[in-house]
C-alpha cells in the first residue's frame, strides 16, 4: 500500500467526527473495497508502535482513530485543565442546575437563574458536559438536558449519587419566589487527582454517551 494512500486514510479518519464505513473510505479514496481494507490494516499496524499515540479501531460499523487506552490519564488531565480555564461562573451555575434537576428544559433553567442561558447551554454542549436526553411533554415539546459521562470524568464522580448535597439559600433569597439550590461542593474546579480511566477504554468523542449512575439527590 502506497504511503500516499495511508496518509490520505489517516487524514480522513482524523477529520471524521464519526466512524467511517469501509465503503465510504473506499469511495473517498477512489479505491476498491478490498484495497480500502488493506489500507486500514496497514494503518492499524503502523499505529501499533510504542511511539504512536493513536490506534485504528472498528466500532459501530465503521473505522475511526482513537487515543491509545494507556494514554487516557494524559488526555483526561488536558480536559480538566481546559475546563478549569474556560468555565465561567454562569457556566458553572447552569451546569449545577442541570446536574441536580435533570432532566430539565432550557426554560426551567432560565427560570431558576433568572437570565437567558442559550449561549451557556451551547457552550456546555460543545464541552460535552451536558447532552439532550429527550423532549418534555409540554406545549412546543422543549428539549430536555442532562449531564454526560464526560461530566462524571471531569469532576471525578463514579455516578450522580456522589454529587455533594444541596445547600439551599434562605427563603426568598433567590427572588421571584423561585426556589434555588447550590451544591456545597465546587463544580467549577475539577478534582486535581481525577478519576482513573477504565482499563482498556480508549478516549473517543461519542456525543451520545451518558452517565450510568444513580439519580441525582434532591
């Protein structure tokens, strides 16, 4: 297999945000399906050397690049540093509301915070700390939001049952008769030690992944 084909295949897999079916690889590279499979196997072998940080895997009916499982702690440290440097107070407060009240709609979050949160929710979705979990059975069927597996990883939680307890403010402190609650813990600064990565689990970017933990308290 020519170096040019392998380089093109690696670029395709790197640029794709989802696993690429083999037939799509063949179509994009303008080669046969058999040649595409040979190219995938060649790239897989090339990535098996200790000096490479990525591996080629077959998942969900397609081919994709993921980070090596043993390097997951390094990637997670980068994610925590990125989160800590970019999380605004508005993002932390919105994330706390979603974490404790999920599933919750944007309108309900805005009612609790007293301000619009569209841009903040968009930021949290991009950070993969929250995700769409369904629609509310109400007029307009608004989207419902919940936290993700990445949320648990960022804050070193095994499941949602490990969220710190609510510390409710005095009655009327929030204004407008809307009861709010603030966690005693700090969701704005992830645990420096962080969680240990599951053995054999590569770091991927599956947006549909969600927590498998207990229901939130409160």
